[in-house]
C-alpha cells in the first residue's frame, strides 16, 4: 500500500492571513457578546397577496372595474381588501368548526360579528357567523372614505374625492383624514364633511389665488406707487429724450 499523501504545509504568508482572519473573527465575536445589538420591534407583515395566475381575463376585467368605479390608485388596493377579507373568512371558518356551546366560539364569534357591524358591512338582521362567509370585496370598498365623499356629492368623481382627501380638505368629525382607504364606521358616517380650514369652503385663499394676488409685476407695482400726473410727465420727458437721441444720430 502506498502511504497516505501528506497535506502540503501552507506557506508563511498564507498562514499569516489565516491567523489574521481567525483573530478578527474572535474579536468581532467578543465585541458582539459584550455589546448586544438592539432589538427591532417593527412588525413587518404582509398586507396583500398577488394573484397566482396573473393573466386571467375575468379577474383582470373585474379588478379594472373596481379601480375605475371606486377611484383606486392601483390594483394593490384591491388585493389588500381581498387579503383582509380572506383572513376574516378564515377566522369565521375556524369558529364555525367548533361546537356551538364552545366558549371560544361564543366570545370570538360575537366580537367578529360586532366588528363587521361597526364597519357597516353587516346589518342588524345578519348578526351570525354564517353571513361573515358571504362578505364580498365591493362591500368593503363601499365603506372607504373616498367612496363616501363621492356618494355625498362633495366631489364630482371618486378620483377627485381621492385628491381632496390627499390635500386634507376632508375631515371625519374633528379629525383631518388624508387616507382615501380609511374605513368609515357607521357611527362616523354622518360626520364626513369639508374641513372648515379648507380653501374650498372660501374660509381662506388657496394656492392659486394667493399666486394671483402676489403675481403683480414690479412695473405694475411702480405704476401704482407713482401718481397719474407724474406718470404723464415721465412719459412726455421720455418722448423728448427719444427725439433728442434721433436728432443727434442724424447729425
């Protein structure tokens, strides 16, 4: 048998590099142990799910209809509502599997139904978990603040309602809301109105009106400062000066 091949010894330069790497790793480990990094308490979770089949004709036409009808920014807003609705249905299904006298079903089921009633997607006679499974996307889109502003005829279109909310012209009660997807509860439905500080109510000048008022040229401001008699005298002197210059040129 042949003797096993001896592993070549590393050169002095390579061994120095290896020792340096080991030493740096050990020092970093000691530093991390001595000084622990702070925890990150930000809860990052998904708010929407993209469709698994992105090119279905019926789904594409339906999403495009929702975007135009409710003045949505993009299709992600539709997917966000679908994701929220899927979680609500999943919770209702898990509760319906339990026995009717189960304490968890009684407590959590009543809380879920009451929440849907506060949002206005369930009526008083639909106070059961079975009706939660029958909720649809348009029922939630109807409760958006942009839809409520458009239905109240404060805006001419849902897209204009979206812009008005972004520009802080709308308030719910005493609170200014600049989120078009804000879900309006039943108790706050009659409190959606134009803000008293909005320029649309005429309480103060808007951006364009301020620009028009400040848009006077410097020449106009000088004319306003100089009296009319002095303006006429200045005009006569200017004409005389022009004649004098022309005569000098001809000479």
